[in-house]
């Protein structure tokens, strides 16, 4: 019995981390628009975080300015056995990875900000912003023990924020609010106790 061997993959041959097969061509990437690819990447990040935090995901249809509903069941919740938050995803390569300082600026259309900032609400909302390298070749690194999505997502609750620009408003997103499974679990614990994200 012959077992198929996995082919080198995951990392681009150009990255130098996998040897280039002798005479083999460099795999071609698809022609999907970069912005569409960025949307797909951030959804993959959200799915990974939700899976590790034990949350379920639902996508509203049609999308009315909110991308995902994230739900979390736990016996410790006091307001219900399952709580839900709404998540709006954004992705950009215009902010450098590991932004210096306590926060970085991200610009939203005022109409979108008003939707995210509404208060009080029955279901809380958060904005999750993913920072990515400019080149899709640098978005992903795979090895036998890990899959890395580069670079990072940060989250913020914009409830009560006011629009300051004529059409767009720049909000400051704290760099301490890395969006990972622990952060999502803590958000859900606070919401499950009747608090804000």
C-alpha cells in the first residue's frame, strides 16, 4: 500500500521557507479583487476566534450594515443561557502592523458610525478591524504545527460615539484590544452579566 505524501504548500515558494521544486512553476494566485480577498481573510480570522471561544456564528441576510451575529452559551450567564453580539468587520493595509502608541485611527462613513454607535440597544455591537500586509503573499503562513493569519484584529465598542466629520469620522482603536478567543470570551462574559462588551 502506497501512502500519498503531502506536497509542499501553504507558504509561497518565493518566501524561501519551502524549497522550490526543481523546474516547477510558482503557483499562480487567483484574480479575485484584493478587497474581496481581504473580506474573505477577515471572515476566516473571525471563524477561528469564534471556534476557539466556543461561539456560534450566524450571518444576517440580507446584510444591513452588520456582518455577523456571534452567540455564546454558558451556565454562568445571568441574563440568558445564550447571549449574542453583532460584529462589523473591516480590513485595511493602510495602517501598519503593530501600530505604535496606545491606539490607531480608522475612518468610518458617518452613516455606518451612527449604526454602530446607537445606544441603548437590545444587542450590543462591536467593530473588529483587521490589519493586513499589503501583499496577499504575506497574509498566511502554514507549517506542520500552526497556521498564522497576519497580522492582527482589534476590537472596539463604539456605543455613544458622535460623528465629527462631514461625511466620515476617524475613531481611535486601542492597540491593547487584540481580538482573540480570550477577548471574545471576556466580552461574552460581560454581556452575559448584563454589561457592555
